[in-house]
C-alpha cells in the first residue's frame, strides 16, 4: 500500500531537511518556478548549491554552448551535464563523501496566444542515487495545456518538484516514480509524451515499457520509440515530415501486414507533395481498438513491439480507438501529408455509425476531423467470400445512409486503392496464424516473415509450443 500523496510544500521541505541531497536548479523560459518552491518552504541552504536562470540567449550560449533550438533535448542535456560537472568539480572533495549530488534543469516555452500554440518543455535531472555511484538521469518532455501563462508556470513548478522528489525517493520503483509525476496535478493541464531513464539506478528499466505506461496511465495520448528501442518525442520526430502509419494488432506481424505497409509506402512516396527522403513510417498499436476495450496485457504489447523493432519499424503506442483521433494527433505533429495504411475490413468499420454515437456530430463530425487536413487512406483489398474475387474501395458495400458521404470522400482523393498487393497474402489472417501457433501447426511459419518466426519460436511467444 502506497503512502499518502505529499503536497509540494511537504516534498520540498523534506528534501531541504535531508543533509544527503545537494544540487543545482537551472531553469530557462518560464520563471524559476521549481526553485521557488524550495526557497519558499525554508531551509533551502541545506539543499540548493545554486539556482540559475540564463534567459538571455547570448548568456545562455556562453554557459551551455550554442544550440539550434533552445527548447530542445539538446539544450536540456547541455544544461544538466554542465551543472552536474560543476558540482563535482567544485564540491566533490568537500561534500562528495556524504552527499548525493543532483542537477535539475528545464527549458520551456509557455503558451503563445499570438501563434495559438500550447506551451511545452524539457525537464531533466542528473543525480547520484548513492554517494560515489555513477550518475543516473531522467529526461522528460511535457506539453502544457494551461489557458494562461501563469497556469503553465504553476504546472511546471509542481512537475519539477515531483520529478526531483521522485528521483530521490522512488528511483527503485520507476512505475511509482512515473505515477508520482502527477501528484497534485491533472492531465487537464499537462501531457508527458516522453520519459527516458538512464544510468545505474535504472539498469533494469525497459524504456519501452515506461512509454507504454505513460499511455496506459493517461499521462500521454501517444508514445513512440525507434527500431533501436530508443524512446523519442513524436512531435520532434515528425516535425515537417510526411508520415505514413499502419495501425494493426501485429499479433503477430504477417506477410499481409508487411506487404500492406510496403505497398502503401511506394504509393505514398509517388505523391507529388511527398518527398521520399522526408517520409517517416510508423507501426501503430492502440491500447483500445474500435469496439474492443479490453484489459491491457503489458507483456504482450512489449513482445509485439520487440518483433516490430526487429523488423526495423518505428513503433507508436496510442490511446486512440477511432482513426480520426489518430489522424488529428498526427496532424498536430506535422503539416506535411499523412498517409494511413489499412485494409477493406477496417475501412468498413470506419464507416459504421455505431462507433460515433458519443460524438456530437456523429459520423459526419468524425469524417470532418479525419480529413480536415492533408490526410489520405491507402486501402488494401480483401478476398470476397468466394475466395476468388476482390472487395475493393470501388465495390465495397457501404450502408445506404453513408453512400453519398463515402463517394464524396473517394472523389476528393482521400481514400485511395492500393494495387500491387500479393494476392496470395490476402488469405492470411492474424487470428488464423495465432491459432496455428498455439496448436503447434507448422503452417504458420509460412505466413509470417522469417525473422518473426525465429523470434516467436526462440522466445516462445503467443503461447508457442503450449498447444
């Protein structure tokens, strides 16, 4: 049973009274909101070696070095590394025996009313979990949702306090640390779309799992990591990039799911407004598929993510049941074209009104939000019931009430038919593959890429060998 949640006053005072914690707080862009808490409660001399706010760009560059973007991870890394190194050089001999040094930093832009953009920022802490131990580090990116600058500032101060307190007290329990970031805060005022744990205190931490927990616990609507497993901020990766995404359960990835993505990629890159070298390709898994809000199996998610990474795919984990919410999210990350790869069965679901009963404008609103920006769907055909003919976007049976809407969207080029799909792959269904895996039917190995089959057998995934 977890202890009661402490407020910011209690957290900062407990740190100030702890003789083993000593460090620097450096803040740029939204006031010294975190440092203010430590000075307000009293006893800050026992904790704060230095508080600094280098607002002027030239002054900041002189201290931390030049940087292309001041609100960036690059600037955050420069800040925490510089301030931590100064602590070691100046105070290591005097305090190093008994102190666990820390350097906290943030670089933030609050909401802009003129540009109608929300605030966002990078926060990080470099610290010793124990005296003499090598430093560990936590970096995170936050989107601020306040309607006023002062709200963003207050949110930032509380988040900074929670991060410092969490690093010092919960580093042995990263999931609890993650939850504690929202102490005395609300997801109405912030979203954390990246957190990255590194160093000896977090040697056993899987940052992909932490990315999943961000979404699972409602701290973020989406989290992303690259094929090498490195967690990244989606908006930073997708900034000014054309984006192609395939949504699937990938349970497991089959020849059909890979063929669908490859064909969509070729079609997407042929578009006049798309430059191939600027395309980012994502394999997206949602925690909540349309009509299927089930209990989340964390291990199962990570297994599928590991397979996708082995296939060289960037992975996006989201909490968007409806496709229009996914499209909106991606549109908020980039102004470039967005392509969504899917099959006819999924397209059929998208035009089913029952999924939009809780939406004020129903299916009409969902389509407006889906295609409000430069979004297009690339649709793979399916085999007809006779196993010979194809069901395509041209002969798909759409409910009578939606036929005119469907025709309008198709005629405007928002739904495009994929060609070049290997017809023999169309009979491969993930559920069938999964059943064959569980029943030890070797036929499944011919339905998935070779690397997928190897990983499934080696790690005994999806109940392999249990049938």
